[in-house]
């Protein structure tokens, strides 16, 4: 018999919560608290507020869990609640993150700089220099909310385009477009540091 997947384990815990087992929900909180905290911190800047929004997201999830039917993975459902909670928090405090307009996604498939951007995680790479790291952070922070969330879910959380589309409640083409534009914005910041031109690969 094959090993249960993370999704299977989460589903078993969810079913226990739905039967009234509060301890099972505590296990889900322990499992996902750091991830949700990290996700919220990309939208909400103040550390104390991040804690509040994270806690509120888990409370909302607990209250809504009776309606959870397992059509998506639990973490996808939870991430969506966390993003919506953070957005609502920003809106209620008149600090709504900027939105973006939708673009065609054709070019996303052929973006030259994409592979080099993935090299950020390789120690031997030039991109590990502090100056470049700061430029990447600055570029990511300056992105509109939808682009920032998409690129971070892809590059940091390692999610597939399908998972991100489900999480952000938009078509896969839109996800590809957002990730392309995020990478392009980051590459624009990096080109002067790396001494490359727009038409030249790193």
C-alpha cells in the first residue's frame, strides 16, 4: 500500500475536526502556522499585525471548516483564506495594495531571464552577492500585490501554476502573465548590477 500524501493526512485531520476533535485542528495550525505567517508578511508589513492577521485567518478557517468538502487541498483552501484576510485587513485600514491590469501571457513561455532568476538559490552563483540579494528584495517589494504574491508562491513556496491559479482564483494564463511580469521587473533591477543589456542573456 502506498504512503499517504500530505493531502491525505490533512484530509484525515480535517475530518477529525469536523467530528469535533479540536486537537486535530491544533495539529493543522502547528503544521501551517509558519507558512501562513510568511505568506501574510508579504502583504502586511508590520510584524505585530502579521501575527493578528495570521491568527484571524486560522479562526476563520476553523469556523468555515464544516463547509470544507476537500475539492481542493486543505493548504490551498487555507492559503486562500489567509490572502483574503490580509487583503481585507489592508482595505479596512485604507492600505490596499496596488492592483494590476491583466496582460496577454504568450511571452511568459519564452522569457529569457527566467532560468537565471532561478539560480538565486545556488550558492556558487553570482546572484548570491548581498547587493544582488538586496536588489531582488527591493524589486519584489515594489511589485503590485498580485505579481508579488504569484512570484513568491512560485519561487519560494514552489507551487505549480495550477495550484497558484486555484489559490488566486484566476486562469492559469493570468498566473503565467503575472509571473512573467514579476520576473521581468526583477530582471530590470538586476541588469545594471550584472552588466547585461535587455537583449543579452546573463
